[in-house]
C-alpha cells in the first residue's frame, strides 16, 4: 500500500510540474486522470498493481 501511495504522489507531482511548465494543458491532464481512474476499476487493475509492485521490488533489490 505504501508503494501505491508513493507512486500516486510522485505522479501527481509530475503532473503538476507539467501543468505549471506549460507542457501539458488542463484538458489533456484531466483526461489522463479520468483514464487512470476508470482503468483502476477494470479487470486489468490487479495485473497493473502486480507489475508495479514487481518493478518496485526489483528497484529495492538493487544494491548501490
């Protein structure tokens, strides 16, 4: 759960930076948010969650 919240916060910060920088307009940003919201309620949501968790586990396993 902590990874999901962290990813959501990171993506929100990126979205705000793109909006403030003028690289992204409000309309497309809202469309992307709506797409993500509706995608989360489909059957592919558990697969995406598992994929993101696997990537997070792989990154966490890297020793510097």
